[in-house]
């Protein structure tokens, strides 16, 4: 996530995340809607939402018992995937009754990703 004021000032982050989620849903052939949740809220500023915990609460209240989390905006594994998603959010989901909790790995430095990024850079020249 990021502070709402950045979005109000024209930062394209939220739009880009929504477009990426839609592209992921289409590529994965998912029939169910993808729910976006944001994390990384720090300090007193108002941040974009909903927060991932709020999404988990909503899904659990609707009877969801299995959840796959996709760290859509993270290129590599780090504190926010390993701790925030794998430990903290998983624990939060379990306390709400979502016992089948999975997280897809971040892409990392897979050759296909690097080739794709290189192609995008070349095309932008």
C-alpha cells in the first residue's frame, strides 16, 4: 500500500495494482473475483485500503475456509512476504476459521521474468 495522498497527487500505484490483479485473474482462468488487500501501513497518514486483515475478516464472515494469497506487488521474498503474509496474516486467517491458507511465491529472479522485464525496457526506449 501507500498513503492516499500520493494517489490523490496522481501516483498510478492503485490503478496499476488493479490492472495487474485483473491480468492475473484472466491468465489464471479464475472464475471467482479477486479481492485486493493492502499492507505496509506505517505512521499516522491515511493509507489506501482495504487492509489485508479486513479482507480476511470479510471473507471469513462469508464462510470462506480456503484462501490463496498472491503477493502481486512483490518481486522477491522478504520481510513482508515471509513474516507479514506467511506468519502474521496466516495466523489471523486461522483465528477467523480460514484453515487452508496458501501463499504463492514471489517471482524472484526467474529467467522468464528477467527476459520479460528486459523486453519491456527495450520497447520503452
